[in-house]
């Protein structure tokens, strides 16, 4: 599995409570927080005559674009599963001279840890020097998400549905660009694409899917299309939707939320189907939900589909017509590669120059080799870690079963070498 990346949710509530999902990545770091919803706020923009093509960097299965706010160049993750647009670093936002409209309390997962965010309406932003918008922002007082280390790049914010809902959004993962069309002038493709119905709720796109579980049961599932998720799928197991945890799984902490740890599972789904497309023996994240009124089943959704699957298609999300136009690209038949080491890694240091072990899966090759959370990787084989790109290292840990991995690590003042062979964890 791509266990090194985190699945993050920041949920926002008002009276009556609303829940806002801002980000998902891959192993799973979930945050449940309570703040007032900004869903009633609109985004305004200058309307270009022609569609605008916006390049992006696809980094560790995240879509990252260049954004400017009052001339400051920033990096934002494009997240179809996020309701609002968010700035993660208040010290950056303070440079803009924004006068905040109000302070918002964020409550942790255990309902005791308290953090705060600030909000402001109609802040001008520039997308790739091509689109000038005014949108509403949430600014976290403290960067408790720390996405820089997860993505492996300095990340300043999240571009969510408050902007994306105004356009028909075309995504080309292979060419690494997206095209924003004006809905009123957009003509849907006449051939080459399959059209699937979308449910648009709180400006986020949902698709009906069929799950065939290891138990032999088939379940109709409503799944969020989530370009902010660096995973294949995350499924919520509840009594109501009949999704169950597979018999064979890896269990443990899926990550750290505000105020506590969140437990979950990694296992296989016999089949995930939507439209005429199917993925067999798919390794997925599972989370057991005891309270069906909780955030995880908001609007009765059963989970989400992330970039590991979405990047296998050319996609057009037509918000105004409740439609998804989809066709497989050259990546469609490529084998989905998963981590076989059991290492959960994160970039660390003032310039993200270090690679640190965030977690180690129990009974995995890395655990058996004696690697512990907090260890710092100094070398991969004979090369200093500064010579090996973060993305390349993660690919090495997702190589074929039986491949030998050699590393030099540091723990306190001690340096030591380890060697282990990769193997399937599920």
C-alpha cells in the first residue's frame, strides 16, 4: 500500500451542523473538527471568452497548481472533495494584509482539543496568471496538517469546490493539465467518452458504484470523486450500508487526528465497478463507523475514490449538468503498485531535506528489520538520501515482492544499517 501518505479530513460544522471535507491523501490521517460552514458564500471571477488550460504538477499522487494571492506565489492542492478553499499557513496569509472577518473554533476528534481558524470573504486570487478570481478563504491559525512533509513539497493551501463548482473541469493526468470551461458555452463530447450520472451535493461530485466484497456480498455504494486523495479507495463500514472489513487485513492506527488516534484497516475488495469499468482485487482503506450519524456517512456516502484510480482516466466533471465524462487512458491497464515495506515516511527539516519514519506497520518487513518511528533515513543502498528523490524512494518500496532493500538510518546519536525483502502485506 502507499502507506506513507496521510488521509486528512477537516470537517466544518455550524447550526444545524454541517461537515466539510477538505483533503484526503493515502494512509489515513483523519481530522474531525467543528467550525462554521462557508457553503453559502459564492466565488466571483472574470469570465474569459475561451477555455483556459491550467498546467499542474502531479506529485506523489497530488495535483498541485500555482496560485498567487496579492502577488505572492503559492502552491495549492486541487481537491474536488474539499468544500472550501483553505490557506494552511497563517504567517503566509498575514503577508497579504488580510483583515479577517471572524475567528472560528475547531474542535478535535476527542471533542477536547481546540484549535482555531480565521475566515475572510471575497479575497482576490490568481490561478497560473490566467484566471483572476475572488473567493472566500479559511486560514488555519496553526498549520496542524503539515502537508509539506506528506506531499514532499511546500504546500500553502487547498483549492476546493468554492472555486471548481463554477466551471466544467477537464482533467488530463498524463499531460498534467486541466481545462476550465464556462458551463454555459461548453459542449459535451459527442464520442470517445462514456457519460455517467453524478450526484452533486455541497458542490462535491459523487458517483454510484458497485462493490463486490470478500464475503461474496454485493453493495451499491455512493462514492465521492476525490482529487485530493492519494489512494485508490476509502470505504466506510457501517451496519446500514453492509460494507464489511475483509477477513484478511492490516489493522492499526490510520493516523493521528486532533485529540487522538483513529483506527482502521487495509484490505482488498474483490471488485469495484462504476459504469463499464472494474478494478479487481483492489487494496483499499476501510474505516469502521459505529455511529451512522457521524461525519463519515454525511449525506449517506459510503466512501471515496482517489487519484490512484482517477489518474487512469481522462475526466470531465460537468457540475452544471450533473455529469461525468470519462474514458480510459494509457494508464488504465497498468498494475496498481502498493508499498511492500510497511514504512510510513514523511519529509522533514527546514527545507524538507530529510526523510523520517512516521510509522511502521506491525509484522511488516520494516518492523522485522527493527526500524522504529522517528528514525531518519540517511542512505538508500549506497546513495545519500539527498541524491534520491522522495518519489523515487517510495516507488522502490512498492517494487516487486522479494526485492531487497538496504538502508542506513539514524536514531539519536546512533547510525545503523538494515536490510529486508519486500513482500505483500495483504
